[in-house]
C-alpha cells in the first residue's frame, strides 16, 4: 500500500471551520487524519492546531481568527504537529476582566475610606476617638478627618441633650419612709453629659447606672423622712437632697454626667389607707386656715389699739397745755356720748326756756296724761 495519494489530498483540503465544504462530513471538526472513511486515523483532529508540515490550512496568510486563537492558546492545550490532539484548550482571563476587577476593588476601597475616615460632628455633639480601642482624642463640631477603620473608631456623643428618666417604668414604687410607713412614689430625673470621655470609658452602661443611682439616692433620702413630710410640704427638700446625693455618687464613679434636677410627680399613701390620709390632710388644711384667720384678727385688734393709743397721746399733749379746759371738755364730751344713748326727763324751771332738739320738743307737746307720770317721776328724782 502506498500513502502518497493521501498526503496531497490532506494538504489541499481546507478545514471546515475556515471554509465550508459541501461534500465533507457534517462534523464541525472536518475529517480526521485517516483515509476517506475516517477510520485510518486516531479520531477527529484538533481544529486549533496547524496541519502536518507546519503549513496554514488556507494556504495563504493567517486570518484575524488565527491571530486571535494564537494569542489565546496556552501551552499544553493540544493541537501540535502530530494531528491527534485532545480536548478544548483553556483560555486565560483577559485584560478587560482584570481591569474590571481592579476598578471594583478600587471603588470599594474608596467608599470604605470615605465612610470611615470622614466624620461630620454636629454642633451639639463631640466625637470620642479611639485608636485600636484606646482613647486618643476628641473631635470638635465640624467635618473631621481620621484614619480609616479598623485603625480608628469615632463615637459621637450628644452633650447638649437633656435626658429624662421616669421612675418607676410602670405603675408606682413602694418606698419605706423613716417612720416605718409605705408611700407610693413616682418621680423623674433630668440629666445630661458633661464629659464625653468619661461617659464612654468609665462606666459600662451609663443610662442604667444613672437609673440605679437615682433609685438608691431616693430610697436613702426617704429613709430619713417622715410620711407627712413626703406627702406634704417636704417634697422640695426631698428633691434637693436626692439631686445632691446622686451627683456625689456619679462624681465618685467619674461618669461624666450632670444631674439637672429631680421632680416628684406622685407621693401618696397606699390605696388601703388613702381615705384616712385624705381626712388627715383636710384637717391639716382646716387648721392652717383657722390659724391664718386668728392671725388676721389679731393684726386688726393691734392696729385699732395702736390707733387709740396715738389719739390718747394727742389728747394728753393738749391736756398738758391747758389742764382745766381740757378736763372740762373731756367731761362734756363724755357726758354727751353717754346721755345720747339713754332716755332723759327734763324739768322746766320758771324763767328758763330750754333749747331742745325737734324730736324732744315734740315729746313735750304731748297730752298731760303722758307727761304727768313723767313729771312725777322727775320730781321724785
């Protein structure tokens, strides 16, 4: 057998990938390296490899597809001069994909730097800066720059907000007073942050610490206060004492908190004794009202006595200047005041015309039946 007829026929046939062959097999890889029936070779050839002898399949210069495949070919991908190659070659990742990856990483890094390095501190805020968890400084209001996370962390603290805590959270709180009575109590505590550094680092849970301190201070103060003082006029004193006690405790903790004030909203006896305490409260109010009335009456009497004393002093000054005249005048004024309120009988004397008021003169003109007993009575006198 001779192989000469096979060699020219192989070299003159173009691969079906580069040029269509209507007489060829329907396989996209063309004929193999065997005979006409395709059984003499080792199976389908690798279409990416060059034909035997190193010549191009087209017989001319390489096409653009050949150049692309040549650049994309990797070592060991099959398709040598032997013509019996394996499977498809693996193509490496292109430059465009690497560029997209680098661009995505850069965008993520830029966003991370912006959100962790630029900090906007409000006018009422302060920024506590930590470097690997250790305090390193304070940021004032404005836009500030720091190292990115996780190297630096910034905690924003509102130093102007006045926080209000309600005590207790639900219902009323039973507290024992100094005279062994129980009182239902409800109050509020107002506080704000004065030292952000101490507020962040010195205590673990600042808000719960403030609540516990308020409850402890209130119980300590009420333990020295009677029930009447707690539900009556002693609330202001209790509030001031609780505020002072809370501030002393928080200062000992170095909490960085300033207590603005304590307000008692409810202070009443237990429900089982509320009627009795209301009666006691009403009696106390009545006693206070009676006392105020008595003081008002006393002031009026004193003012009247002082006025009479001043008038007597004036009369005495006139008496010292003219004792006899003043004495007689006082006698006449006294008699006038006394006789003006009593019934009088007037006995006429011959030759004397009495001068009487009009009402008295009318009585004298009445019939003798009514005047006779009066005259007899007057003569008896």
